[in-house]
C-alpha cells in the first residue's frame, strides 16, 4: 500500500446508502464478504432484517457459520438446510418477510450429487470414503456449496432478495477462488489421467504423457497408498457423469455474481489485517467486473469530547499530584485511550479509502455488547443506514 | 525481563491459535522473541499463506526458507518460515525418493497441486510434518531451535488441523503418509507441545476459546496458556463518577468545563464501566477453564515491530 497511512481522511469519502440498495427491486442478491471476525454474519442478518422490515421485501439470509446465540435468535436451532421464516420481526406495515437458513455443507453436496445422477449411482458415491472425506473437509467445499446454495435459492425465484454471508475462509478471496478450484479439480486433467485405467475401452491418455504419468502414479501410490488410489478411481468414475454439471453450475453462479442484480458489500473492522483483506477483495472484484456496492466499517470508535489524548494524560498526571481528584484523573485516562484508539482506527481505515477513494463507505459504531437478538440486529441496521 | 523464560514456557513447540482478529500472529511473534532472549534461537512459523509475519516485521514476503527476521535481547535470534504445502511435499519426496528434476516436472504438470488437494488432511500432515521436523532437528548433536512457535490456523479449524492422524487414517491405511502422520500425532500429544489460545475479552472469542479448549482436551492435545490480549488498565474500577466531580477536577487543572466536555467525559466513563463489567464476567468465565492465564495490554499505538517488545515483556513477566 502506498502513500502516507497516517494522514486520516484526505478527502470526503462517499457514504454508502444501504437503504437505497435494499429498496432497489432490481437488486436481488447482496453478498457480504470480508475476513473472519469482522462481523460479517451480523451485518448480513441486519441487512436482511432491514430489507424485510423497512422495505417490505421477501428476504432470505443464508448464513454460513453464525454464532450460536445469533443463530438461536433467528430460529436456526437446527441445521436443516432449508430457509425457515423468522416470526419475531416487525414488518406489519411493509409486508416484508425474513427467512433464514444455515448452510449444511455435506447435505448441499449430497443434493448436488442427487440432482445430477440416478439414485443407484448416488448411493455408490455416498458410500465412497473419498466422497465422505471430501464432502465434509475439502478446503473449498464450503465456498463451493455456498455458491451452489446461492444458485439454488436464486433459481427458485421465491425471493425478492437473497443476502449471503460468506464462509470464514483463510482469505476473503477464497469465496471467489475456491469454487473454480474445486470445479477445475473435479474436471481436471490429472483426475482424468487417473480415471483412464478405470474406463473400460476408453482411449487411454497414457500414450500422450506416458513418461510423466508413470512417475506420477508411482508417486501417488507411494504417498497415499494403492487403496486410496482405487477408492479415488471409483469415486472419479462415479462422478464422471457429473463433471460437466459441476463446472456449468459454478460458472452460472459466477455470472449471476457479475450481473447488475448483485451487490457486494465488503465488511471490515478498523484493524490492519481486515482492511488489507478488504482492499485485496475490492481490487479483485473490480478485475472480475463484479459490482461492489461499498464498504461497511464495523466496530468503529468515536469520541465527542474535543480534548486531545496528550492534553488529557497531562491533566490526569497533574490531578494525581494535586490529589483528591482520582475519578476525574481516571475519566481523563479513559478518554485519552478512546481518543488514541479513534485516531488509530481512522489511520488504519485511510489505507482503504486512499486506495479506493470512490468506494462508498459507512461506519458502524462499536456496540457495547455482542448482538444476539432481533432487537440488536435492528440497532445495527439503523446504524448501517445512519438512522 | 525474567531470567529464564523456559520455566514459564516449558514446551518446545508452541502452537498459537485464537479466533480471527484476536492478534495471534503478534502474540506468536512476541513469544518467539521472548524465548530467543539470552542468546537462543527460535523459529516462528506460519502455515496459511497469509504472510502475516512478513507484514508484522515489515519485510518482503517470506519464502519457504528459514530466515533471520529479528534479533532478541542478549544476542538471540528469531528466524521465520512460511510453510508451503506443495514445497513441503516436494521436499519430503526428495528426502525419501530422491526425485530431483522429476519432482519439478511433476509440479509443472500440476501433479503436486493435485496430490496436496485430493487427500483432505494431507496438506495439514505436510504442514505439521514440516513443523515437527524443525522442532526436532539437530545439528552437531544439538537442537537447532531452542523453541518453535507456530502461528496456527484459527480456533475454528485448530482441532482438525492438529488432529492429523484421524483425517488421514480415513483415507491412507498404510504407506509413508500414515507413518508421517503418526509421528506428527505423537509429537503433538507429547509434553514437547503446548497449544496456547489467544482471546480478547469479548463474547465470541471467549466462546470460541472455550470450544477450542474442550475440543483439544478431547483430542488429548496438551493445552498451554490462555492469552488474554488487548486488555485495558483497570481504570474507574469501583469509582462512582459524577458530573459535578468531573467539573471540579477539570477546573482544578484549567481544562474547559463547559457542558459538552463534562457530559461527554461522563458518558465515556459510564460506557467504560459497562464494558468493564462485561469484561470482568468474561474473565471469570475464562478462569473457570482452569488454565494458566497471561494478560497482555492493549497497545494504543497498535502492534508493530517497535511495540512488539511490550507484548514480549508481558508474556515473560510472571503474574
């Protein structure tokens, strides 16, 4: 990142008008993305609630890994992979609805298999140890399945608005990269090479790459053992009929994400890591021509008292010497810490705003406690729309 | 600084985890610096390709190579390593099968990417395997590293990451991967290892800390300390603050006493006390886990190379 990071806001940053997005009937999908621990899930849920209550939209929020108490407050007590209506909302005047669901990665994968193949084949796939491992632990499966579920919800056409929370990945970019990686893997040359011996009568590709392939099988066998290779071949053979389908669906969803009906909302906290991730993601979205609506900067601190940290600390020290003013001295130290934190956060946030001066931003003040009920989500929604 | 940090931090492999955003990378770096004090050598390892160490030390991205990244008090040094699963696999193959150029050819055709991708858990075996190798490496009869500090995956993934045998046993019933993962599993369950969990005094990180400790305990992986990061000084602990009192105090040192300032300071003091009460109850919740706890101060200037020493000092100061 270039430029002085400590200059604060050099120019006014356009502000993100969340209500305009949520009210716009042509916006059908809102994707919340950002690194872990920045309040992505809460932001997604708050936006969905607001869309239902204020804008009368039939909304579904797809959460990936919500905090237990937030999940409970949305009625997500079990992972059943279908949207459930949240009754406790107040949409009497607008007639909106809020539905919520939590992604079940394994079940979504099973559903994909079932839609692409016959029941016998599906049973064979489900029994394969490789499938079992992959459907629950493969890095990238969660992102792929989130995309898949988004595609399913979108295809059903039942919703005015789908709000998606993205998986808590190593990197925010994984949400965009992992599905392609998985599709590439399932569709890949290597897998086809492996599959070649298992295909009866098929034209073997050995002739083309004999040398490297022989080394390859030897290595793979050495590393993972012959049994695994057999399981893998079986899995690949069973999945063969689905390859095209997998890739096609991933590509379809990718195109939906590029369309004007989608709005990406970046979520970050004023911490260097989170802001850096947000910048990576913003750059990537523009490369992919995906519509970035703006940045939500969560957990920002403010002070209304115009008294610098230095002056407060000096005064506190003076009060210590005078004696008899302990409470004031400590209150001044509390203020000094807040003033320092505010200044640091602004300089951290400036790293993003200087790199992307055109990206609309909204700051959400740090809440005194975690959000775990509909009321709390409403408060966040108000803060998001500066009401 | 205390005389011998090893007394308080007896393990040789320190695995540092925590919820995203709790500052585990800076804690891991501070610990690596502390354990290197007094002329020792430590290795700081990252495995997620985030380049968090390079970012913290303001250096170029780390290669898959152990490099000196900082010197510690009393002539010690910290080296850093970013483990890359693909390169670890190539290194491993080279070691056992003398692949040489063939290995590089395999990489070219995508075979290595393929091999590290197909077997879930395989990446983790390779990553932890490299950490094990560094921890146990000797040269001329002496350990190369006094201690290894791993900036590990976050709490949500730590159980799976460290439970390497279970993941690979599902797939590899025999062969070198199985042998390798068993070796790693044994090390991770021995007193050589300690997993430290970094948390903030906030609800979700504390909840994840509790979950991770239960999970690791069930897996038989030794847990070290709870590291409470970014704690605030205990200001206004049990004082009742009134606006009248603030006004008197401000006047005594010639600060403005108009309403906005007094009411503003009063509101900030109240908010601080509310948060403190919540932090206190979270602190109790953590104490109930019965693990040794270390508290690190919130650094108002942010954590960078220059301020890291303060965390190191706090880590090494016995309570």
